[in-house]
C-alpha cells in the first residue's frame, strides 16, 4: 500500500535554530516528491519538487534531500524565523495514473 | 502570476442554502482541482478537471457540484450541506492534466461553516 509517513508529528524550536523534518514513503513506482508549507487556515505553498534523479534541492533557507534507494526525504530549515511556524507536508506522486499521496504533515512551532 | 484566487475566504451557510465557491487562475494551467481539508488532516481530493472536462470524481456526494465554465475558472456549487461538510476547501491547478510531474499550486482556501 502506498503510504507517506512524516516525523516528527510536531516540533518546537527556538528562533534562529536549524531543524530537519523527515518523510518516509512506500510509494512505488515513484515519480516525484514535493514539500509544501501550509500556514494555519491557508492553502499549501510549494517549497520544492524533486524527481527520482535529484538528491537535493534548495529554496532559500529550505533544503530538501531525497534518497530514492531508501525512500526517504528530509527538509532542512536553516536559521529558523518566526514565520516558519507552519505545517510542512510531504507529497509523493506514484505514477501518471494514480493519485498523489499526502503525508499528515509536521507541525513546526518557532519560539522567540 | 503564480496565483490561484479563491472567493469567498469565509462562508457560513445553513443546511437549506445554496451557495458557490469560486476559483480562478491565469497561469494557463489545464488541470484544476478541488480538495477538502479538515483540521489537522491532509487535503483530500474531491474533483479533477482536465482541459475543462471532469476527469476525476472521488465519490463525492451530489450535494457538491463542480463546474468549469472555462479554462481559468472553477466553481463548486453547494446545496443541502451537512454540518460535517464544514472544512477548508482548497482549489488548485497544475500545468498538465495529471497530478504528476508538475507543481500543484493551491489557492488560499475557502473556510466553509455549515450551521
């Protein structure tokens, strides 16, 4: 069964610190993996998208990595800011005809 | 312009009302989607329009009726809803009419409360 598991469920860090969010998937065959940021009550915003052949992709202070062999991805946030407080959702696409699969997200809280 | 615009942002309606949610994008995307999201849950796919034709209906109750008047607009007509239908309704679009290989752009969502 195609699944996307994210950890931790919730994370609290101090402003200025770095953190890493994890995404493990059992989706096969694999097309691409995306990370979205969703502020409370707002629509998700795309941070990165990676295909099978890509190992890392950056978007400002956000860096996503992908290991297609172990089926793991991480999202590293550098020098966190209060505005980084949000849910971060990992989304995996199996193939052209299947539905994309959302993880349940990691809720990140940045404290001043 | 990488925006998907949804209106209204908030909607409160009674169970006997008829209302509509509207969505607009001007990115030339040929696929548009409606998702439903409950609190602390990931979005759930409801409908997919591909080249202005309904391509996926995820067994959504008929009290939700989608409409795609043209390639830039997507509506969701609501009638006789139940309180459990209260949720954040997200519209999204992507360049190609599959969900894959393309970034899906989400709107800000419409908060729906059914009383």
